[in-house]
C-alpha cells in the first residue's frame, strides 16, 4: 500500500465480501443460491416440506424458500436450540423440516438438542449448516472447521458435504425423502457449477469416480473436489496422471468404492475443507485399517488449530487448500 494512498485516505478497505465471498474463481460458471431454489422446487411436489431458520434466512439462502412458500416458512430468531427443538416437533407431526443456521451454531450451540430431540428418535429433520470449514474469513467464531468431527459420532445422522451447485440441487430432494436426520454442509450464494462436465449424478451414500489416473488418487469431498479436479488438470502439465474420487456422503461412507480405488501403489491423498482431525482423512484411514488394507494416505486439510481471520483466497493459500499448494504437495510427495 502506498504512502500517498494512506495520506489521502484512499487506501482500499477489506470488504465484507472478501471474508464471506463465494469460493468461485473469477469468471467461473456458477449458480446463485442453489439450495434455496432446490428446496422451493422440492416443496412444490411435497407439501410436507417446511423451512425454518435462526435469523439467517438471507445468509443460508433460505430466503428463496420463504419468498416462494411464505406460509411454510418459520423465522425462529437467534435461538438455535429452539430452532431444532421446533423442527423436531414438526417432524413428529409428519412434516419434513429443513432448518438452517451457520454450521458453528448447529454443531456447537445446539448439539444436545439435535442429538436427543432429533437423532435419538430418528426423525426426518434436515439440518442445513452454512459456512462450513473455511468458507468465511471471520475467524474461529464463524469457521466450522470441526463440524464433521463433532457430528460423525452421532448415531442415525447422515452427513453430506456437497461439491457444487449440481450436488446441492440433486441432494435436496433425496434428503427430504430419506428417513432419519441429515446434516448438509451448505455452500451458499454464488456456488460453482463443476460436476455437470463429468456425467455425474448425486446418490445419497455413494462415492463417484470422476476421472481415472495411474499415478495418484485423490479422495475428496465438498468444495475440495473442485480443487482436486483443478489440481489434477495442473498436474497433467507435470505428466502426473491423477484419479479423483468424490465422496459427498461422509456418513454413511461408501467404503466399497473408495477402498477399491485405494488398491495398488498410487499415491493416495485425501482433500477436505475441514480439520484433518475427525473428518474425511480419518474416515478413510479407519476404513483402510478395518479392512486390513495397509496403505499410507496423505491428508490435505485444515490444521488442528484455530484459524486466522482474513480474505478467503489468502486463507486458502495459507492453510493449504489452494490449487497451487495441492500441486506442490503432490509433487513433493512424488519426489
């Protein structure tokens, strides 16, 4: 920043959008609020679907549903425990609630209500968590870097970590139709559209091989599948052939598909927008050990620490989620 800029008061300020911005690359194909539109569309054919939020309709794309179905939308205010308690009651009465808040508030503030009111009676309540992992620069109070670790131990709870707008749009009606509770790691706002180029269809509980490769196999979930595909394309320039396995359902985990891809001597790498503690990496490692399949796996994920605040591109580069950092790590592993 120049001295003149500071002196004249024209120094650029960090905009809020840089801290909660879409992770879409400039000019990348994207869809606006795919969750909100998918939920509104699903509600047209299923009158049981209702939407609730804890004062975060605009920031979880629930406002799209509220505009389309105002008589089926419930604003619960800043009360996450009330949000999920009410959703449980609605499910008991035969409705299919989708209840949205930020992931940190669902996982940290309302865990006991979700566990005992929703999961223990195995109710069809769909928990929608915005800003999962490192999708906001607002620091530890808003960064749900450990949400999957918290929720994986909860019986009956299905966990979905979608990659893009295609995953989200196809997942919503399947979550509504699925018995039992679900947790969706929501990508909100301007969400990249990636998987339409890979003859892909979301299937709850299933992993999909998006591309083959002889040298390396990436096992990824969430937005890191987009990064895995981008890194695979970059690694081609180094004559490294990379397979990508997308695992949108973290629990129940599709061990059969993933373990079949981990047979052999290719470098195995997991990629996740989550701490390396308790998420995809440990899910894969556990599956390998229980199957008696000895295998080294290299994790790409967030460190076991509270993260900094700042602009998302800067933070993704710092903590190893950027394409450049992934490519560098793979090349270093290959020697």
